[in-house]
């Protein structure tokens, strides 16, 4: 393993997307004086791209801007929400309005989906339990592990 494989924060600018690995970006936003921080991540994967924990209405304009710095928002097919809390999911109604592709889905586990459905979204839910706890996204395989109450 060479030194280039280790993550460094050298050159980190919180107002820009931050490359964590090849095709994997931190696109979150820091809210000053807020105990709830959501770290949104983008997996760049052509038209099978993934946005993980898209954030709140407070952070989404910044998240969207960072995503657009990396790739067009229209390339995102999968929106993963690890849990239902509003710092992670309250932007889903905005995403629901922005997404026009018919194959886009919101991915989560049954406990979160039971509450997320109350947003009244048009985007369908994709339940990890019903899909073997993994997602094959255009050559990338994501594995899900249930960790309730772990943030």
C-alpha cells in the first residue's frame, strides 16, 4: 500500500466537493451552531450514480451545488437514506420534485420507510431487506448492514 491510498484533508474546502476515493465524494454541508450534521456522499457511477443521506432543506442547496460540481444531478438514480431523521431526509420532497427519471428510487430499510412514506413522495421506495441487503449499481455493489440507533 502506498501513501497515495490514505485519505488526507490537505486542500479541504468545506464549500467544495471533497474526493474521498475514486468516484466517491463528500458533498455535505456544515451547519454552524447545529448539533445535527449530515454528511452527504456521492458515488459517481455514470447514470447509476448514488446520493447517500441527501440532508435537510437547510443543507440541500449546498449539497446540490456540490453534486452539480461533480456530475449532473440527473445522473443520480439511487437516493440512500440510512435512517428517517429530518437532518438526513427532510429534503426528499425537494428531490421528489427535481427527479424526472422513471427508474429513480429511494433506498432504505423497512423501519425508515414506514416513516418516510409520510412525506407523500412519488419516488418509489426500494427496501434493502427485500433485495438481499445489497445493491448492484452499474458495476458497483453496495452492501447494507442494519445498525439501529447508530449515527
